[in-house]
């Protein structure tokens, strides 16, 4: 009886860690794409291209504040990285809670 309870506990812990890994992976890819796009938005940037408009539209929720800052201060990257890190934390917390709620049902 005790062994069965232990197995259930271990199974729940493993599912929780998998959900956090999935939320972390999605967050890092989505916010990372937004950060890369914001850092490539000006014509003088190394990776500037037509793709930046489409990537900005896809990552709009997490990159709008950074884009606004970059539009005002085109030569300053550190605040963009700080803003995007905060957006990463927020995105990770939201995704992990959504995934957790979905798996509990």
C-alpha cells in the first residue's frame, strides 16, 4: 500500500517537472525570437531583413515594450535585454500555470 502511494507521488513529481520543462522551452524560444527580432529591427543592424516585420507580428505580445524602447533609443541594447528577461519570466509563469491547470483536469 505504501509503495503504491510512493509511485503516485513520484509520478506527479515527474509530470510537474515535464510541464515546467515544456513551459521553459516554449518561453525561451518565443521570447528569444522576440529579442532577436527587436535587436534586428533597424537597417543598420546585422540581421536586418524583411523577416523582422513578420517576426514582430508573431511575437507582438512579448516584444512591444522592447520595440518601443528600441524605437526611442536605437543604440541601447541593455534595457532591451532587461525588458525581455522580465517578459520571459512573465511568459514562463503564465505558461507553467496554464499547462499545470490543463494536466490537472
